[in-house]
C-alpha cells in the first residue's frame, strides 16, 4: 500500500530497533499487505535502549498488532514481557511481540526461520556434525535449529571459549544433550583439519565480515565436499565468510531465507493470515539489489 493510502483506520505493525533504518522488514511486510489488499502497514521505529520499556508498553495503547524487535532489544524484552514462548525462554531473546487484545506475548522465530530454510535447502543433519561460530543470540538460534534437525553433535566455536561453554551449558540445563558441552572451542578450531573433516554444516552467527573486512582463518578445503556454509548475515554480495567457500566449490548460503521465513512467521502471528508465497522474498531481494539467491 502506498503512503497515500494510509488513513486513520489503518492497522499498524512495526519493528523497534536502534539502528533500524537499514531494516528490510518494512519492504517485506508492506509488499505482502499490498498483495493481499489489506488496509495495514508496517513501520520502522528507532527506539533507544532507555525507551524500550515505554515503547513496549505503548503497543496496546496504540493498537499495534505486533512488533518485531532487533538490536539491541531482544534480550531486554525477555525481562519486560511476562508471557514468553518456550523458544524465547530457551534462547533468552524475543524478536516478535504479538498483541492479543492488549496482552503481549513474546516469541522468537529465529530458530524456526533458520530451520525452515535449512530444510528447504535439503540440508540433512540427522546424525550429522554441525559447527556454530559465535555465542550470542544468533548462535543460540542456530544451535536450536540444528538440534531440531537432528544433528547428533553440535560444537560452538567462539573467540572467547568461555562464552561458548556458557551457551552450551544453557542447552544442557534444558536437557539438550547433543550440544557438546565438554568441547567449546576457540576460533583456532577453524584451522583444525581433523575437527572440520566431518562437518556437514558450518554456520556463521557472528558479525565478522559485516563489521570487519575479513573473516577469521578457516580451512575450507578441510571440510567435506558436501559441507554447507551458512551465514546469518545477508548482503547484496557474498560475505567474507562465504566468498572462500564458493572458491573452494562448497555450497554457500546467506541469511536471506532465514529472514524471509522470520518475516512470514511474524506476518502470520500479527495478521492471522499467511503472506502470499514468494512475495516477501521478492521484495527482500529487490531491496538488496539482487535478482537471485546465493547457492
């Protein structure tokens, strides 16, 4: 729907973040609204950390049907919203707040979005070995997705091994035994040929390559030919994590599919109707200046 179609009766969904101007969510959601002919719109609001509590409390008063949360509000929302989904509690983060007649429910669609994309890509993880690089919220979601896909061994590698160990223990405390609590690794593991030799999936859940020019040293050639490299970062061109994988003739996928799936899941939660198939993906690729997916 164009801005000229906005009126006093329109229903609004939104994303809160700081920064938030770069978000692709408005393009995706508004494309779906337009395709369905719905009198709804999706807006981006810059909300600082000091104002996130007030912003969340304003959702019922403003009649927002739902809000996505991005950096830096995902963790804070778990302390501010009483009704949390199981995924939000396990991951310690909320990326989706749904307003149901004034009652707010915090959910996290990160793991579901990644799991769905990996399934669509034909990534078979049952009884396989997966490596997750990073120890923050994105890494936690990646670990949970790998668990749901049946990986029998998941190792978390992080610049600070103690943070990797802490994340592994969080899953262990919830009875998730396939996460290798006893073997968190530093980034030196990424040049260990024996360690990499059986990896079916390697996920980058760090900001390396986004905030740095290069990725950490990684022996791509030591991985199996069918190893999938997946970067949660999405960009117009292959990331610093994915470029060497492509050179090594490995399959390399960025986070476009995960983001689209998150958008479709949130759209259904907010509006109680499915987004039209393919519309959100097309809008995202257009906003990135891409006419095709990686891989």
